C-alpha cells in the first residue's frame, strides 16, 4: 500500500505551461528545449496538491521570486 499522493497533469495544464514557457524562461544553461515547460508543469502539479487548484497559481508572476506565497515546513 502506497502513502504517496498523485497529481495528474491535464491537457489544460500542459497547454498553460507551453504558453507560459515563452514568457517565463530564464537565462541559464538549458539542457533541453523542454526544461522550462517541465519546470512549469512541476509548479502546477505542486500547486494542484498544495492549493487544491492549479489555476490559483500564477507562473507569470513568480520569475525571480519564491514560487509559492507560504513557507513550507
């Protein structure tokens, strides 16, 4: 029996991450053209788990800041 929770990545999340990736990429070493999208999908999956609704998380407003407004302990 697993104690792990899962979050499904939906087509809406993928579309949002794909659109946002052109506006949120940072100047750093990029190993793959999918690095930014993958990172955004991770943020959205965490937001779904943490906030209960990934659409409450604005990836356009976190560049250079903490991804989430609350500290996690």
